[in-house]
């Protein structure tokens, strides 16, 4: 079994648990740092006066020196590397956007402690030149991080609105660093009230210097084989625009790209939490020796993706899909695909989408499904229609979770990793283990994206907010441990676990899986593709340990849930 060293963006399940299982679905053992070294948490301490919360403090970030050492210590025993620059240099995504009183010195010697950490990428490539080194990086998002080092919800709301305002267009690196507060007419913006905008700008300056260092000192010089840059929480205008244009220009001018992208070296697009999936898929291609670039087509059921821009993104859905296909090592074509992407953009066309999925299953066309109808969760009508069809059990990837970029990265990453394995592996025991991993991950996507994020989370939020300890906290479910009593936290945790048990049984009985029904009506998943011969296995069991579901970051938005599905 191939081994990949993976340093995740943080320890949320989408970036850690799911990518590990995705690796298993492609026969890859994923090696990660100690969980204690990659743990990220929101503030854990507070001060209050009666029913007024006054401050919060004490978040947890990753241990960057330990992560650096982990990479160097394990370089010889793995076959490839996927490294989050945010975790390596800042201790995770929330660490990379901590407010700062200084943006440090001038590039490239802006912060030796940070560049020393990033140079672990150079050291590992020098010591293992034949092993692929993939890096994921992010452009800092518009908003501050709520309840990290005392930032409240009102600061998040103001900062996101404030940073979405247009800035004066500048092209040079130093001009961008010095122009964050300048309006298009050349005058400065007004003062902020709930957060220190200068500390925010210093955080951007430090992060953008790191973005440039990764491009200029690592990718350009060949120490990174592929770089995926995600623009986190973005907009069509605002404080990120000059940074995005600069990066696109650099990829074109210095990394052999065209129109700001190079499918062989570096891609920049709206995403963050889907990048681990995308790069694991690209790694599967490399390690499993998939020679030709897999061919992808997109079928829209509803408005074409070129007409849709997600509220948290700057690029159309279709462009985003195209560039995610580039990241996973595929190519977007007009016909004769190896994998077809079914993109549902209108709830009224879901019946046609399901018919297409069923036709693909009959005609042996591999399929990935993405639900774009709802915002951050799966749409009820779309999901119920998908689950009503036995053919849904055969799809290679699916997501309805969070932003368009997240959905795309998760679904296509799942699909490409699985495709690479299906067409290359021949060993029976390995095929069985991999199909169980894929079945578990596909089952989880519906359990989490729909049964939790659409059906259960409202109940949790309603209870939490009705029982908040503080009158000045609008969303107590953003940090249960601080804003609810211990007994109320235990109550919502019990509700979560009870609902997951019920929903696991309900989901298992749906036509997509048909677990527990007679063998004649069981649903299938694809086990192997050997030339023109396809083999299938049936979904046999599904369970979720009662104690498994948890609020890993002590907030309703994100849960741990790891169902165990077997096929035979």
C-alpha cells in the first residue's frame, strides 16, 4: 500500500477524517501528524458580568515546530507529500488570519521564524527529489474569525462587509501591501468600530508575504510539484482582488501558466476545505500510475454554471469546476467522458438529473453528483430524489456541503481518487477494503450534508439559542462550551447522538443503499473496472457508534461522524 504524508489545513473532519478515508478508497495509507499537534479550537475561556459576555480568549493552534519535524522525520518512509502551508507556518487556517500588531519586515526576509517553517518543503524535496510534493495554501479571507482571541460576531459582520468594499487597483507587490485601506478614488477608508482594521491589515500583509514566498522561493524553484491556492471566503471585489490578480499574473509569468492558471504546476480558485480532497485525488493519479488525464464532462440540471457565482466566491461555478478538474489531474471535455459531473442547479430539474444518473449506471458511465441548489447544506428535495434511486449507490463522489468550491473539491476529489483505483488495482483484498472505505464516505456525505446539516442542525440551534447564558450573544451555538451551560451542552450532544442513530437507520433503508432488505433488491457499488469488465458488490451493513458523533469544535456548524459501511 502506498503511503502519503498529509499535513491538513486543520483537524475539522472535512480536512482530516474525510481525506484519510478518501485515501483508503484509493488504496492509500494517509500518515498525519499527532492529533495534538494539529488541533485547532476556538476560544475556551471567558469573562462575563451577569448576562453580558465581556471577552473570550485562549484558542488552540497547531504546533508548527513539531509539524515541521514530523515532515522531516517521515520523509524517507512515505511515497508523497501533501502539505498545508497554513498549518505548517501558522498552526492552521484560523492561525493564519490572527490579528497582528505588525506585518513583520520586508520580503523575502519578512519573518525568519515563518520562512524557516516553510523551508521544510524545500528540505524534503531536496532529500526526496523523486517524490511528489503537493502544497495547499490560502489567500486570507475577508472576515475575521469569530470567537478567536476575543473577536465577537459583530466584528465578523463588520469586517466582512468592510473588506468587501472595492480597493484601488494596484499591480505591484509592495503597492498591494500598502493599498489595503485605499478606496478606488485614492482616499482612505473610514475607521472601524468593532475591530482594529490596522491589525487586520497587518495580518493580511504577513499572510500575503507568505503566499508570495511559497510562489517565488518554493514553487518557482521547483521545490513544489503542484500548488493549489484556495481563496477563502471571497467576493467579486474587495481587499483580496489585487492579491488574486497578482497571484494569477505570477503563475502566468513565472510558472508557465496561461490566464492565471497552470494545470501542471499551480491553480488558484475559490475553495479551502476541499483542497485536501483535490490534492489527494491528484496524488492517487500519480502513485497509481494513471497515464492519461481522465476526461470529465459537466451536465447542468438547471442554469449553466457560467451564470452562477456563489455569494462567498469570485469565480463562476463553471470556472470553479473546470479548475478543480485541473487540480485532480483531469481535463474538461465536451463529450466521451471517463467521469460525468451531474451538477444540480435547479430543484425543479432533479428528476431529470436522477434519470441521467440511472442512465449512466446502465451505460457504465462513471458519475459524480454535486448539489448546488441550497447554500451550505443539501437541498431536501434534491437529496430525497437522489436517495430514491438505487443508482445513487454507484456514484463515485457527492457533496452538498458548504460553499460551491467546497462542494466541488469534495465531490470531484472523491470521484477522481476512486476512479484511479478502480481502473488500476487487481488484488482482491485491497479492492474489498477500498470499496468499504468509499461506501462509508459516500454514506457519510448524505448523513452529514443532509440528515445533519439540513434536518438536525435547526433543532440544535433552536435549543442552544433559547438557552443562551448571555443576552449579547446572538448565536450561542457558535461555541456551546462558552455560551451554554454544561447541562445544556450535554443535552444537545445527546440529541445529536440520538438523531444520528435514527438517521443512520433511515439512510441505510433508502433505495440508494437498501441495507437490510432482501439480496434481490440490494443496491451496489462498483468494486473494479478491468477493461470492459466491471464488477460490483452490494451494500451489506451500515452503523454509527453511538459515542462517535461529536461537536469537535464545540459548535453546531461542524460535527464528527464516521459511519462504518461494509459491502459484499
